[in-house]
C-alpha cells in the first residue's frame, strides 16, 4: 500500500481504512472491519453530492477512537470549501461512526450524503484472495437499517448497520438527503453490529458484550485504570517516556475476551495476528510481569483449559501440549485450516511452565500454582513423552499435519527459517537449540514448584536430575568448538546444524549455557555479524541464507532482542545488554508510535533510520511487551523472596530513570538507575543481594 492506513481497534475487533476513513477491500492489505477472524465490512465509502472527500486532518484520540476532518474536492479547493465533514469513529461493543456535515456558507444548503456499504465476510486467512460468497442483503428504510448476512450450513455471520437519522436504505448502502441552515450542521450516528450466530440462532457476542458493558462501562475509564495500575516512568528523555506510554497503550488495545471466556488475554497483533497465539501470549506475559501482571493469570488459565488431551494429527494435538493458535473464522469452522484449535508449536508447552513459575516469583500467587498443578505436570510430561520423539533426551518437532501444518514449530516459524550456513534444511524431527533451553528451564522451575508449593520433593529431585543431564548433554552435542557458539539444531542423526543466530541469547535467558562458554556467546551476540546497530539479527551476516529483509534470516525483532538482553544480563554481560537495549530503544524513539514487530537487519550506519518490513505488524503485543522487558532489564529488576532487587545498568545518554510503584509480592516498590555511574545492586526495603547463578 502506498497510502497511509489508519486503524482503530479494541481487543479482537479492528477497522483498517485509508487516510480519509474509507474502507475498500483490496488484496494487498486487510482493509475493512474485522472481528473474530471475519471481515464484517469490506466497503464503507463516504461521498457528499457524489464526490469523494479528502482529509484535512486526523486526530488519533485513543487506540479505540479516531476523528477525520474532511472536505470534498482536490487539495487546491480546501481553502474555499463551503462544506466539510467530520467522521468520529470508535470501537467498543460495536463499530460506531458519528458523521457530521457542516455548512460554512451564509445560505441554507442541501446535500446528498451517501455511505456505500458492503461485506464479503472474508476469513482472515483468505484476505489476499477472498472466496466467492453471496450474502443476503435486506434494506429496511422504515427501521433505518441495512442487514447483510452470510450463512454456510450452521456457520452464520451478520452485519447490521443502523442510522439514528432518517435515511433511504438500499442494498448497497444508505443515502441522506439533508438541508443545513447557514453556518449550521447535521449529524447521524451509524452503528455497525457484528453478529456471530451460535446454536439456536443465539448471538455468541451478546454475552461478551453484556460482560463488557457491566465490567467496563467506559473504555476511557478502563484505559485510565490500566495506566494507574502500571508503574510510573520518570526519565530525563521525553522520548523514552512517550515510548513507554505507547507500549502500555498498545498492550491495553490488544487485550481481548475469547468467546465463552470471561477474562481478557493478549492477542498477537494488528493486522494478521488478531487472535490468541499461545507463544505470543506467553512471551508477552513474561515480558510484562513487572508492569502489567494482571495479563498472566487469565492467559495461564485459558491455555490450561485448552491444553491438548488426545492424539490428533490434523490439529497437531498431543496430550499435555499447549495451544499454538485459536481461530473462529470460516476456514477453521469447516476444517479447511486446522486453526480452530491448533497445537503446532514445540515451545509453548515448556514456556507455559516457565511463565507459571515466573508469575509466582513476582506475585506470590501460590493459589494459582496449586490450581494449575495438573496442567503443569502434563506439560512437563509432554516434554519427555511426545517432545522427545527419538528418545535421545532432546525436545524435537515434526508436523503431524503434513498438508497444511506449520513446518517450523518454533518462534522462527516461517518456511526455510531453520537452515545451516550453507542454506541446507535439516530433516525432521528437528531439535533446535532454544527448545532445549526452554525444556531445561521448565524442568528447573517445575522442580521448584514441586518442592516449595506442590509438596512433592521426589518429583522435584527427578526434574532437577533430568535438567542437569540435559544441560551436560546439550553442551557436549550442540557446542561447536571451531566456531565458538552453539549449533542452531541437531539432525535426527545427532549432527549439528551449523548456523550463527540470535538463538544464542535465548540460551543465555534459559540458563542452559555453561559459564565457560558464556564469553564466546556474548561476544557473538554483540559482534557485527549479529548486531546491526538497531538490534541483534535473527541470522548472522556472512552465511549464505542471510537476508536483511528475511523475517527469520536476518531481520531484527524487538521481542527476540528483549530475551537476548535479559539473557546477557543473567550471565553478567551488562555492557552488551545495554548495547542491545539502546539499539531497540533507538528504534522506538526514532520511529515514534508503536514498536514494530520486525525491522530490516541493515547495518545502522548504512540506513541511518530503522527500516520496517512491509508485512510487519504494528502494534504487536510481544513487540510492545519487549520494550517493557528491555526497560526492566536496564534497571535489573528481579524478584527475590518478598523483595524487589534492582541492579541498574543504564545505556549512556539516558541519564536518570525512575520506575515507581513496581507491583509484586512486596506490594509496590520504586526503582531507579543512572547512566555513567557506579552500578550496584539495591534491594528495596533490605540489604544488597547477589546475582543469581545462571545455572
């Protein structure tokens, strides 16, 4: 798209339009009004006296609200326009647009205002090539209403547009024939309800909307509460505070309530990932525990509720496996895609245990840990029973669904993302290095939960022994002494897949790296082959598959870098972590607005400006959460019993930073740091503490 796109969103529902507020579906972008994986409006175009309008200004009032000020004609006519229009758009339980037309002349004026309306009810998965549908359209002028309905067997979706002003309704939209007094105005409110029919014709969104109306009476109040509960950032750099506030705003906007559920969880992000992704949700929660811990309990409970319970090749489901993706669209409903409940991820299951433990460390919520004991043990069992498909002690993946399952079931899930330095793909089942780190971490954390909360010391001893053996075996089989780094993966025959990638940072974050290897690993992460100046590339330069615009073959992901920086600090590489942190913060401060999901891996000295990839989502939950995690890493925030440890290492140029009212089991605590000063550990409310052994 050459022109700017404008969005409003609330949870799972979003509208994407051009700069004038018009929505005309086209194959290059998901333009329209979407909710629960269906496009409910594919055409929404305003004209006055048959003429399209052009934007004078646009005000983004909140993530759920924006306003367009428009005039007819070309730009040269703006100065003498005697009529203008204002579109005030918002999303809550429905899509709402207040349309105001103003007469700027000294005489009464008549206008024909037309809103073209239509829906193709396209599934999100087919936006680039929507399938043919023939919706039933009912125009009701008496009720000022246009109903558009698509039905396929028991799958029914309906768009209902209602006007508050008198209107002529036809099958292609609404026409208002109005007269406005001198210097007067006219307006109408257009409400678009998106109906999802369930059993016996019941609207599945009705109970959801009832819940929202009673729990969240006003979205502004809800947003104000969200900010009140989060820590307050005070920094010498105004751009850092703006980036922090934007990240919190993005996370607020990307909360949604799944159907038949009561609490809000994070979706992936706009525009392609407006659904529950197990990996994205877990990582987002891990990133945001010091800031918005309320996201985590609902996420853990929902993922436990949807945990795999059987063997199902089509959905890649196995007992104990944690969900990868949940979709509600037509292709999922009819099994054309396995995404109604899809389990094609090998990392979500160990990360579920990691999040459960980390949440308890921050909050002290032992009740939730007790409630989720069985799902957590099922997840730990899955690592050994199904994840270790070859019986060699390594967590591997191989798609059960060989037709339309995900080929790479890790966060590097694009085709061709797992290759060696010569562009050779390893055979299945693949044991990527970061999966072993996650499995190790899950076992260590599961052992703590078993010993301290579940009252099962025997199980704890077993998990600790398994973790120790995995760490020893991993160092023996994955380490490449001639390269000075760990292999990207192992083949089924145990041969290392030689490639230098950002996964090294995930290994540090998990604690599986032997201390004697850490110097070499940190040097690679901060070296020019991986570090672009903006952040650590997913794939290092100098290797045949490297591509600076390849999503997982050279691009830079803020979420990836957040884990890298946290891993570096875990092993005491503070300066290297500060370098990574400063690079991503520079991206946020330079671009302004939401943190992009991914940017090109070009060297910073070449581009001078962070280059976003065209398909990058913005906002994205784990990109925005990554910014918060980097801030927490910069300040060295870590729970230790009933205290918050603060160990700041602030990049040069950031001056003094204060983060006030950090929530946790201690209640609320303040933290601060300053660049170019002696960094020392501080325990709020107590004596100084030690850095945790990375093992």
